[in-house]
C-alpha cells in the first residue's frame, strides 16, 4: 500500500515536471485566494492527480489560507 502511494506520487511529479518551467511558475503564482479576494502565489504546495488533471493545493503566501488550483489535462 505504501509503495503504491510512492509510485502515484512519482507519476504526478513526472506529469508536473513535464509542464514547462515558466508555465509551472505562472500556475504557482496565479492562484485565486478567496480570503484575500486577490490573485496570490502558492506556498507549501502538494500535487495530486484526480484523473481529470493535477490538483495543486497549498497555502496562500499572503494570508496562509488553504488554496488549490486545478491544472486540466491537455
Ligand atoms: Zn490569502
């Protein structure tokens, strides 16, 4: 079970790394925070795959609220 989780994480990581770096940076620095009512950047993020795309969840760099962003599969 633990191995499966590690493999899933590796796959997600690979999918994330396949996105060009400038786009990844843009994704991480353009997340809507409902608390700030503004576009903020993401810190302490983790990436998951829900089958539809990658879900990047983390914290707002301004207020620390939990924020998430979906990167849809092309
Ligand atoms: Zn915020």
